[in-house]
């Protein structure tokens, strides 16, 4: 049941939602999310034959990708099915149009053109009479290069988190504000990675970019609320930090909801109409943005409140 508090502000008496009342519930939920992430990761690590955890794209694993043009409409499911039967297990397709598909196979070859030609022949044979298949472009990524990109992507996320931590600490000149922001951002990243881990979605450069974009979007919302908290601390010297945080969240709630709703509409349109190429990217953005509201209100501010009280004690 939603609880209301009454607080007196410069504009008069306002009704304030008691968000901090649920800080222990949100802490348990977040702990379950974190435990679930490590549990699923460990389960996949020790139950799969090759220690497979995340489903990395060819950018991170190494392999071959080739763009094929067909004279008739073909579905990605048809292509994957044919390649599975011909020995290219774990193939991934991206649909640019009904007649143009990007095919990725996790197999390294010294002769990329020859391997692409073998895939083309397999597709032509599997599709049957009446189909012609032509190769538009081929490319390859070595396994060593893929491992390097994995390390760089992970480093990019941690560097982004550190720089945001530094920015918040300098802007608000407070360890409590900085830690509240960074814990919520870490929570956002874990949520997206957990979803991709559970459903075995492909981690690509686009998804890494979406995670970084989500962190940037979430920190913006957190800064808005934190700025209002700092303003209200000066305007309401007699109020407790508990009341000030609830008042500040309530005052910025309409802005948070409207901005997130408008952004979500755009991302949903991207998810529905963007095609298979942008599907994983838009999914990562959608999950990150939606859960960004939760983390800002129920993670960042409770952490701020906890550390602020210790600092004041």
C-alpha cells in the first residue's frame, strides 16, 4: 500500500510518497538479482562442455562472416537450419532484407573466400531449384583479436563507471552521492547482462554500446534527483534526510516518468521495426532504460541515505 507523507515547501504543503520505506525490499530484490547472475554464470560455466557462458558474437570469438544476396525471399530460420545440417553449428544470421542476409559462423579459416564459397554452395543446395545465391562481402576475425575486444569492452564499462563515480564525487563533493550513483549504475549493467545470460542472447559490439548508452541515460536521471536533494537540504534545514529524499523524488517523479516513457516509445519502435540487426541492441536499451528508473529511485537514493547518515553521525 502506498504511503504518503506531508511536507511543507516554499510552494506550500505537498503530498510526498514514502519511497525509502521500501529500501529493504529493494535491497533484497537487488541481492537476488546479483546472486542470480553469479548462479546462472556458474551453472553455464560448469555444465556446458566448452565452459560456454555468454553467447559472444563473432567480433569476440573469432570466425567468419559473409553477406549473401538471394534472388527470392529467405528467412533466417531457413539459413540456420541448412547450415546446422551442413556442419556449421551455432550459426547466426542478421536480416537486412528478405533477400539479403549476413551469416556469421564461429569457425576460423585461412582462406575466408573459400569458406564463404562453401557456405554459398551449401545454401544453394539446401534451398533447392530456383534459388541463386551470391556473395556480397566476406570478413574474418581471429580468436586472439576477439579476446582482445572482449577485454577492451569490459575495460570500457569499468572505465565509464569510474569516470562517472569521479564526476559525481566532484560535482556533489560527497562520497555518499558518488557511491549511490555508482551502485545503481552497476545494478543497471548487471540486469542487462543477466537477461542476455539467461536467454543466451548474443553479446556483440552493439550490445556493449547499448550498455554504455544505458549507463549514460541512467546517470542523467540520477543527477537530476541528486541535484534536487542537495537543493532541498539547503531549503529545508529542519527536515530529516529521510524526508528530504522522499520529497525530492516526488518532485522529480513526473519528469522521470515522462522522459522515460518518451524514450521507451522510441526504443520499442526500434525493437519492433528495426529488424534483426538492431534487435539485441534495442532490447538492451529497453531493459536498461526501464530498470534505470528502479535503480535510480530504489538503489541510488537508499545508498545515499545510508552513507549520508553514517557520515553525519
